[in-house]
C-alpha cells in the first residue's frame, strides 16, 4: 500500500513541479491507488459492530 502511495506522491510532485505530462489513464490509475489505500485503511465491518450482551 505504501509503495503505491509513494508512486502517487512522486508522480504528483513531478506533475506539479517539473511539468510532467499525465493522460487520463494516469489520473485513473492514481485514483485507483488512492481508493485502494483508503479501503485498506478503513475499519472492517466486524470491528464496527457492538458485541451482544449475551
């Protein structure tokens, strides 16, 4: 997960500071990497349920 996020950060820096060109597929790929990172960091459904008292 961290390697994917590192790729996104480095690509964003290159795009902003050095004028690196990105096409639509590049943005889609970075969006998928960010979505995967957010899903991996989100709590699971089981951890959100309250334990039953019995």
